[in-house]
């Protein structure tokens, strides 16, 4: 299951706040992709994530093996609590963006090229061996970036435990990129939603069209 969020301005209790519009997409054992649900709330709130996942389970979601997402605070805990037996893959694309945000703009291209050598290794064992070498190379000048890389090792390389022909789809939330672009294209004209329910109504209508396609 892939989970990703776009952000909209929503009026909550009389105040305009940035709220996450979270979309979940799953793929069946037969390879059929399905849009599973949508929810709106504060992206860093553990209670919101847990409630969203429980809503999917209540509607029949079963047998989730892995959840791929960005490292939203509270999401990992919600997955462990609600989706018993499911593991987590940290989106590789989001991770690299997060890591590059810790270094100066001028150094980002070079650092990105160095870090990507971890992901070009032929298998998980060599990737796990390459990662600490890259971290050691960064440690002298970029201690924070080195720490971020080491701490994310297991989560960002978790997709390597799956068959090689599945890994390209499992390492990031890129499968949701087209959906998110369509949502933003249609929702930008609203500017500020009067409520979370109104956000869900519009986004759900878009997702119904996409799911039919």
C-alpha cells in the first residue's frame, strides 16, 4: 500500500490551516491497483494517522504486507498499531530530499550523486555495505547528513527484501505522483476549502474518476 499527501488550505474552527489530504492506493496479489481511500487532517498527528488506517480496516482492508510513505511523524507507530504484520518502506525520493535539505544548496548535486551509489548496488547486502562507507565519507564535513543516512538505512532499503522485478514500484510513492498532480490541478481553483468535509468531497470525486480509469 502506498500512502502520500498533498496539502490544502482548509478553514478549521474559524482559522485557515494547512491540512494534509492523504490518499492510499493498494495493489492486489493479482497486480490490480486500487484507490483505497482519502482523508484530511494534520499530517504530523499520530491520532489522525491511526484513525485513517482504522477507517480503511473497517471498510475491509486486509493482508497489507508493506506500507510505502514519507516519514510522517506518527505514521510508523500507527502502522504498527493498526496494520499488524505490515512493514514500512520509507519513500526513497522523499528521503533524498530530506537529506539534501541538511546541506548547502551548492553541494546538493554532488552529495545526491554520492548517496545514490547506495541504491545502484546489485543487491541488498552490497547496498547495506555501501551505505556506511558513504556515511563515513560525509561525516567529516556533513555530520548531520551522515547521521540521517545511517539512521534511515533499514527503512530506506526495505524494498530490497522483495523480488527484484517488484523493487522499482516499491521503493517510493511515485505511483501516486499522477494522482497528486490531478488533485492539485483541480483543487487549486478553490484556494481555501470551507471545511475538511468539502475537501474530501472534491478529492473523492476526482479519485472515483481515476479509479474507474
